């Protein structure tokens, strides 16, 4: 079966979301257990929020205080490292252009980049909104910061991120992480059991 028609779990993501990082850590196991590959779909969460009138849960003080504990609980359940980034919220426009650009131009480097950015954002945690910090993080992960800046400045890359974000909103996405199995949408890293069920059905 060709990749174009092969079933996949679509994983719409933005590095700025801590729940998306937690979901990301579980996607390899989910794919292995179901036999259904994951297709990572970069979008700009800020653009989704603007289009849908949504906002980060941590912007609501009571929900933000609760969410801090919930994130820690899920990290323990998953057995993964997690540190809430003290620089949150971080503008992820450059990071997401990088994801789209690598997916377009160097697909073999896409997942190493995704892993590195999620780790830097939610494990170290680093201020990836600072150009110098981002350059150092890229270099440590084996990426040329100068080439990266050229990539994220590319007009086609910019247009693709806009198109991805518009496509996500058109499908009903209002936040991250969002998964699709066929036309069925699942929002939140705490819905991965339902994603698993839907993927296992084929």
C-alpha cells in the first residue's frame, strides 16, 4: 500500500504545548501497538487560537494551577521526564517553520528535530524564544543554525505553515495535541486511549 493511501494517525502539534510533548512521548508505542503509523502535522497553535477564540488553559489561573499537577501526574504515569518551562509562553513561530521546512526539504531530519525541540522545551527546559539559545540547541542537536535561519525565512516554508494551520482549523482543530484517525478527531493527550481504539479498528 502506498504511503499516500496508507492509514495513519494524524498528530497535529506545536512545540509550545506541554500536553503535546507528553502525547509525543507516547506516539511511538501507540503506533507499534496498533500497527498504524503516526503522521506528524505541524501547525501554529497561536494561529489556531486566534482563529477559534481559544487560549491556553494556563491563562485561566485556577485551571493553570490544576494543570501543573495534572501534567506531573501524566509524566509519572508515562515514565517520562517533564519540567514546566519557566519561560512559557514561548513564541513558536520560528520553531514551527523549522518543523515544516524540514518536513518539506529534509524529511529524514524531521523527527530528530521534533525530538530535540520537544526535549529542549519540556525537559531541559530552555528558552527557545531566545535566538542565541535556539542556535545553541540546534547546534547541539546536529543542525546548522545558519542553514536553519535560511530555511525558516523561505517563502514556501512560511506559506506551508499558514496552509497547515488553516487546514487544521477547517477540520475543527481548536488546540493541541489533536489526533485524527480517519475523520474522527480526538483532542488532548488524555484521549490517547480513544485514539488507540480507533486506530486498532482500522
